């Protein structure tokens, strides 16, 4: 859904099936922005965000979730996400 909303000819999207693949794709491509789902298995979005942030603290990771939870928001910020959107 986000890909359809944000699609422009100048924007390239790389999609991952899970958090581990997201980290690997980040290493390979170093995108300007990572839009991360919080709910993935086996590595969730919080763990993947933390791993990406450890590789490159300047990376901008936006976590998107259906969970409006202060605990998830806090975990996302602690992992290095720059924002958390419902």
C-alpha cells in the first residue's frame, strides 16, 4: 500500500520479506529511507531497526505499525527509529 502511495518515477523501492532480509538489503543498497513494519518473523522490525542503526546511526528508519502502544513507540525510539507511524 505504501509503495503505491509513494510511487514516483524518481523513487526506487526495495522490498524485504522479513527483518533479516531488510538488514541485508540495507547493507547492500544503503537507501535514503527505510520504512519498516514492526511485525515480522523471525526478526521483527524493532530488532532490524536496531541492527541497521548499529551499522549506520545516521540511517533514517520509519516504523509503521497498526499497534498504538507506548511500549512499541519507546522500543522503536530506543532502537534508533526517527519516527513511528500508525
